[in-house]
C-alpha cells in the first residue's frame, strides 16, 4: 500500500531590490577597468604607447593574438 508523505515546500525568501544608486558606482568602476584592460591589450604599442619599453605589450601579447587584434 502506498503512503503519501507531505513534504513542506520551503518558501523562498524575497529577492531584495538593489537601488540603482548603489549599482552605478560599481558599474562605472567595472567599465573603467574594462576600458583600461582593452587599452593595454589592444592599443599599447608603438608610437601611441604610454610606456616607452615593450614590457606591457609583451606581457599581454598572447591575449592580443587571442582577441584577433593586429600585432605584427
Ligand atoms: Zn604579436
């Protein structure tokens, strides 16, 4: 004979709403970080480079080729 067992369904807690005012600074911070990273991977070489040596370019060289950016 089958017995039915009632298992209480756990009630999920309501998802708290995050105000936009708290998200904007982190979004700006992340956006600036991505732009700086894209600069160093994509543009930092040659006459337009910030650093005169090729250390940064060589450090991100594989990422540059992985992203399909022109290099050499
Ligand atoms: Zn290259």
